[in-house]
């Protein structure tokens, strides 16, 4: 009797399993989105060239890219092998596969340094937060990019203030036509890129840029703020960095003072 009962239960289970197998509904592969490609460069800042590569994990997939900041579309170049970049670029890339949804677009900006070691000395007011004091002012002129893991990265100087004033002593008669401030956008941690940067030579305003997009919702990323200035020979400049006056209304921290993180000031 017991054997017969066990056999009946086994037969029922096998029958159910067969029914499930015959009626299994498989989701079409085009419902699934590809993972984002990984942009790999030998350095963010460079003086001659860097090598660009992409992580490619899935067979039969391909990566398309642009170097001028334009969005990736069907006319974009197809990546085949690592190659050298010799000029500043805004790299954008997507992964494609015939059976899956294309990935999201990823972006990375790289900066060619036209002049190295132009800044001889730098003083910054106020001092950064004790929690995010980095390497002090030395970290702003060492051409080393901070990582997205800002909490344990000694490259970042973090501020919650109305303005940041950096006085730069330059090599004598340095020809300058642009200042680049390297910052961080990490809005989930209340870190917003600055809203405005001004550059002075003595009391004379020689460059100014407003960055309205800093208040827009965006992905975490390195942010480079370029400020054209009157091309001339300079021995000293003052860079005034203005954070947003308050965190925008769309953010959970609305109305409060945002954090600003900077890791480099570059003379071009």
C-alpha cells in the first residue's frame, strides 16, 4: 500500500513538471538591456597622448563611440581595437547586440594639458572641511584625478560655503587663455558642481562662466568647468568658485547649502 501511494505521488509530480515544461513562457531577449560599456583610459589628464579602450564582455556585441561629446547613434564609429587620443575629448559610448536592448550611454571627459607646472604656488580661502581636506592645496596642482569614491580619496577638497577663492602664483609671463576647474557631481550625496566661476587679474575681471546645468538632475560624474579668459601674459590670477546658492527644489535636500568638491585647477 505504501509503495503504491509513493508511486502515485511520484507520477503526479512528474506529470506536473512535464506540464510546466510544456507551458513555460520565455521572455524575448529584446526585453533585456545590455550592461553599460566600461571606458578605459590610461589617464584623465595627459600632455601628449593616452590609450582608449573599452571593456567588452558579451560575444557578438559591439561598442559605438564618439569623441566630440555628441550622442551615440547608428552613424557613430565602431570600436575595433585600442587606439591613442592626442587631444582633449568628451568620450561617449554605447553597447549594441542583435538580440538585446542597447545599453545606456556612458561618458568620460579627458583633458590634454597644454602647460605643465605653470602654477608655482596656490592659496585657497576658506580652508576645506576637516572631513574632506584631501592633500591640501598641493592636491589641486598635481594633475591627479579624484575618484568617485570621494570619502576615502585624498585628492578631493570638500566645501560647504558661499564662495571659494584660489590665488595662483604663475611662472613669469605665462600665456594663459583658459582655466579649467575639475569638480565632482554626486547629487545623491548632495555634491553639486559649482554654478559660476570668475577669474581676476588683480582687480580686473578677465574671465567668467555660469554653469546653469549644475542645478539639473544628472548622473554621478567627473565635471570639468572651462572658463575662457582674455589671452595674455600673466604672473598671477585669482579664481573665484561659486557653489549653487542652494540645493534645487527637485532634490530631497532642497533649500540647503550643497557640497562642492574640487580636485584640480588647470592652466591652459
